[in-house]
C-alpha cells in the first residue's frame, strides 16, 4: 500500500542575516567600478632608450648585434645597473634610471619641473619597465601637459632629473583624458648623451659606467 504523502510545514524564520550571494557581490563590484570610471581615465606610454650614437639599447636585443660582437653579450635588459660620479672628483655610486611622467597645468608661467604648483601628478615607473600605464583624474574640458623625464635614483634614495649633459627627452604633449577611456601617449625617445654603448669604460661592480657630472648636482 502506498504511503500517504505528508505536507511539509514552512521552515521557521531565522534571526541570522543571510550572506550575500556571489552574484550579488559581482553586481556590487561592477556598480562600484562604474561609479569610479566617471572621474578617472587611463594613460599609457612606451619609451625607447638610445645611446649618444642613436643605437637602441633598451628595450633591445643583444648589443653584440648592434656593436659588431665587441661588447660581450646582452648588457641592457633593464635600466637598473649603472654606476657613475656626480662630481669630477667624487666616487662612483650605483644608481638606477627611471622614466617619469608629470601631469602639468597647461600654459603654466613656470616650467613644470621648477614649480610644484604646476604639477598635478607625478608618476615614476620601474627601472625594468619600457611601458607605463596609470589611472589618473579625468580632464575632458582642460587638457594636461604631459612631460617626461629620466631620473637617477641612488642607493640612498636621492633622486635627480638628468639634464641635457646626460640625457635628452621630448617636449610636452598636450592631451585630454576622458572618463573611462585610454589616452595613448605613444612612444617617447630618450637619448643617453653620456653613454656610447659600443665604446665605454670597463664595468665597475658589474654595472655600466655612465658619469652624471654636470647634470645631477642634487645628489652630489
């Protein structure tokens, strides 16, 4: 004989709060991201570093290919391994080179590097990088002046911008940054005027010698 079916009574109400479902968390994250994108935009730039003779040294292949097999292999996998003097009679100290991007007020009466009130943001990228990507405050109506620099950072954390005696960099690029969109600043060319990759002094402490006399007094 079949068993009689029984109606199930409703479960008693719980006094505990329910944990939000994963789907609800995802929706909340998307809503938060949408809110943030209203006042933020993305900026991307790439850079190539050449020596005084115009040879591409970073990012690049083996210098043996560039210099006709006279330098003993790949020396510039990054910009982290330099050593140099900042004064004619001073000791050589290790340092790293970093690309720096300054977001400046356009038409500022003073140079952006000289007047901090003209600087809206300063972004510094690692010595291993050849590409920078940052999220910044959007400016649709009034553009930024984007300025780039090469800066040397020493082991004591002293940082100085390299002047023309050691490095040349392009001039400002004026661009707007729209919310939620990418502003591509494209490729910048940095010239290390103080370095000839194929004719240079023997390395010291396993580092490439490039003195910074006359263009890094702030870290002397």
